[in-house]
C-alpha cells in the first residue's frame, strides 16, 4: 500500500474481516437499491394510471385497456358529460319542434282576432263619419 506522499507502507489486515465488512455494506446497499426500485415502479404505475385517466387507455396500448382505470378518469367523465349534453339538446329540439306548430297556430289565431277587431273598429269609425 502507498500513502499520499508516495511512500510505501505495510499494514496487516485480516482479509476475512474486510470481506465480511464489505459483504455487510453490499447487503445494506442492496436493500436500499431494492427499496428505490420498488418506489420507482410505484411511481411509474401512478404515472400510467394518471395518463390513462387523462388521455385514455388507447394511448398506452392494449395491455392496459382492460384495467380499472379505463372505467374512471377525466376522459370518461368528459365522454359521459358530452352524452348527457347531447341528450339534453335532443330533448330541447323535440320541445322546439312540438312548440313551434302550436305557437304558429296561436299566432295566426291572434292575428285573425286583431284583423277582425281592426275591421270592426274601422267599420265603426266609418259609420260614425257617415252619420255626422
């Protein structure tokens, strides 16, 4: 072994103790590494679930399309709201179609009444002018 100043020095070390200490260190670091990989996989799964909720399962391939996340999420909620909105629009269109002819009939009847009242008034005014 050499020191920083380049001089040789000798040291007696028991290799067995060094190997045991190194093995302990490796096992300790292995545990940390396994925990880190486990955490990494959890984060990846979480990102995939969020991606499926926002973008839909088809973006992530068929492997995840059958997952529970395809039944919930932003995209599915928007699709349901869109269906609800379209159903309401269809109902309003039906109401407008039903109300339109009824309103037109009432308007024509009202115009006839007004025309009739105007003719009566005109006849009354002419009658009054002729009598004077």
